[in-house]
C-alpha cells in the first residue's frame, strides 16, 4: 500500500528540528517515499476498470441497457385511466401526466430521470465501442460490438419517440430531434446538436442495420432474454419501422421472429388459421400463458413473477428498470377502476370475437389491475432500510411482434393476412376458443364497429 499524496507532502514538511536531526535518514527515506508517491499517482484515481479484454467488454455492454421506465409517466395519459377521487395516493409521475402538465420532479418514473438514464446507457456503449476499437475489434468481439450499437440505436429511438414530434412518413420531419451521441464524453459539459427528427431516425436506422445481422444466437449468453439476441433485435426493428411507416419492412422483420401462417381453414368469408399451422403452434408455445398457467395462478404475485421470468418465452428482451410501477401503480389516484375493466377485459366486455378474454384482474378496494410487474427492492447499503425499487420490464414480446405485423398488413390493405394474424392472437386470448364461433372476418369487424358507432351516437 502506497502513501497518499497528502502523506508524502506532510512528511517532507516536518518541522525544522526533526529535519536537521534526521536529515541524512530522511533524505534516504524520502527517495523511497517519492518512488511510492510516483507509483500512487500512476494509478487511475477513481479505480475504474480498464476495458482491455473481450470478457470485460461483454460485461460492460451487458450492463449498458437503459435502466428507466416510461410506463409510469405514460400510464396516466391513456384512455382507460380514471380519477379515483381525493384521498387516494398521489405521485408527480402519475398526477402531472394525467393533466398533461410538465413533471418537475426528477426522481424515478419522471421524464428527467428517463432522459438521464437513457443517455447514461448511450455513454456506456460508446465507451465500450471505443474500447473495442482500441483493442483492434477482433472477430470474437463482433457480437458485443453489434449488441452495443443496437442498444445505442434503441436508446435514441426511445428518446426521440418521447421528446420530439412523432415521425411522419409524409412530411420532411424537420422538427427538432434529439442529440445522437456516438463518442465517449471527454469534457465535463459537452455541447451537442439536436438536429432534426429525420436526421435522428437516419442515425438510429444506421446503427440498427449495421448491427442486426452481426448479432449471434442465444448460445453466447448465459441468460439470453437480457440481451439483444437476433429475435429481440428483429422485434425492435418491427417496432422501429412501424413508427417510421415502412410497412413492408415491418412485415419482413416481424416474420423473422413470428412464423407466417400457411394453412387456412373454414368457409369462404370466414377464414381462420388452422390450429395445426406453424404460426399458431408458435403462438401457443411462446405467448404469455393466460389460458393455462395464469388461469389457475393462486394469486396476483404468482402472475407477476411468471410474467417477467427469463424462461418465459413470450419475452424476447427483459430489462431491469428503476421504477415504482410494481409497488404503487395500482394504488395511485389516476388509474384503472372496475368500470374500466368491465368495458374491456371482463366476461361482460364486448369484443369482435364475441368470446370472453382470458386476462385475469385483481382488485383491492376500488383499485383494479391486471398483474404484470414484480418488485425488486435494492437497498442502498447492506445495513440500510432505504433503497431503490426496480422492476423487470418485458421490453419486447412475441405478442407485440405479431400485432405489429397485423397493423402493417392493414396499412397495406392486405386484410386477409391481417385477419389471420389477429385470429392467431385471439386463439391464445379467448377462453374456450371455437374455430367457427370466434373467428374474426371482415364481416364481423364491420358489424361490430358499426354497432359500436351506433351506440356512441345514441349516447
């Protein structure tokens, strides 16, 4: 152990009497101490790890996924959220968005927190990419470099989606985007150009395209669901191109994750995908098990734990997020009440299939919810009682991929294929699904929504 810089200086500035009495000994000892001080000053002051091996690079990239959730700050802005009344628990990340106000709080689940955490993630991957470059980027590092670029692409995509105008494929998208950062920060206050939404999307797409084919299979990861595997990256690509309005690419990338239906059965005008079709078989084995496991779960915690497990094959990418959603979302003032769920998910809810949704909901008082997120509480210190609430968040799921493709088919007016995808989805979501009774056709869609519009006009 070498002395600190302060210790070295203190030694040399001993009082004059000691200096004179022990001058010769001090002179000799001082040379030793100077050597110790020089060695001490050669050490990186903050004990940071030097990224100089592939193993260290892989660990840095694995830790670089963004650790913030958009769920809480957006949850109270959706249609089914209701004011439960005074006396209920309030939180800025829930209350302010409900009234479409700026959130001044900067803690968990706020826009400022989200902004910081996602740019922290970008900073980490940029350091990883720089380290790989300095090591010469050997062949074995290719999947980790690709993973880092995919994280950078996704992080900027989320930022531009929340902090800029929405991309419009029919405009020049010249409104301000977000800074696209590609180099490690070397100064305390770096200055960045915001550029345009169009330019931000261009750079997001560049990172995505450069990396997506260089990702490896699940085999290189201990827990694949926490990484951008090929399936997760294709799921992300299907979302990106959906937002961009490039419908053909949505279908291309979604179909790399989800099999295309190939066999159709039923009468003309009432076609349905066979339960023996590969796409249906894939959905049965790789969707959230609302018809099976969740249907018999003894409590909501059992569903929450299962919903975000790494061996749940519905989940294509799981990320650890600092969020209060798992603990408080169901009890916040602005949330879901019984009447909301009755209109959408309960046995009395009307839907285009005419069947009953398999989703289960729980309630406490007038707080109704569908369980999804399970809390992970991390103490700030081993002896502390305070800490940070984390939630494992299913960032990409097979269900989204299928619905992305269905929407793209609709936008291309390929309604037969869109209906095939919707029927695959509903087969895994409707209780006691019946091939003929619950099939969705163009006729049933038109009939259902004409009736819904007629009821609205009467109201």
